[in-house]
């Protein structure tokens, strides 16, 4: 079982890091599955708009709901998230070298979201890399049975973990394709 997670401190930093990693892996020829997230400022309301790109090349799905300027509750659109999970599962069924999950969040901590897809990937011996916030770290440790490996939030470290997990990418290929779009 090859499962790892990475955690950053700054808001949106994990999203940007996993997007860069996916770009490098895609450019080097790895078959990607999962999602990466992009946040967009929404000055007319609390929080930001959250979009995920289903790897390897879309679609882009808005997973946040607009609840208004004064709303403070969870903005996640669970139906949109489940759509992203379903599309990612179709990609996994077609063959993948790695599953990247942008975040093990509240939905996963409560038993939904990407949990089933993560389990399916691991059953198929597909390595899994998860973005993890400290808020859901305990739920993730429980879910992974403590078997998930922590990887420093550093692109070379993540690429090294991918290679060690069997993702077919060389460091030279990954560096050469840094600008490749996801």
C-alpha cells in the first residue's frame, strides 16, 4: 500500500503545490487520476470560489456554493464534489499511475467524498497522494490506519516519493516539463 500526504501552512499553498506536481507528472507522461484545486477570490461574499480540475485534463468543476456575503457555514457543494469523485473513478478504471486527491477534508472525515476512491486505488496498487489540512489530520490517520507516509511540502520531495512509489517518471523528465499544463 502506497499512500502519502503533504501539508502546508499557507492558505492555498497545498493546492498550488499539488497543481505544480500534477503538471510535472503529466508532462513526464504519468497517467494521472484525481483532482487539483484552484481558488478564486470572491470579493462580493465570504470566502473564495473553489474549482477542481479532474485529472488529467478536466473538466473543471465548481465545488463551492455561493451562500452570500454574510454566510459563515460550509460552502462545499457535496453534489459537485461527488461528481468530481465519479469522474475521477472513471479515469482510475481506465488506468492510472497515481491518484492525487487535492484535500482530505470535512466530507472525507465524515465518511464521504474521496474515501471510496482512495480505497479502490490502493486495492489496485495505485499510489495515492493526499493534500491534508491539520483540521482533518486525525480523521485521515484513522482512515489510513496510520500507514500513510508524510512527505515534506516540497516539489522535489514529492517527485521523489512518486518515483519510489512506482510512478513512471524520472527527475529529468519532471524538471524538463515544468511548464506543462494540467
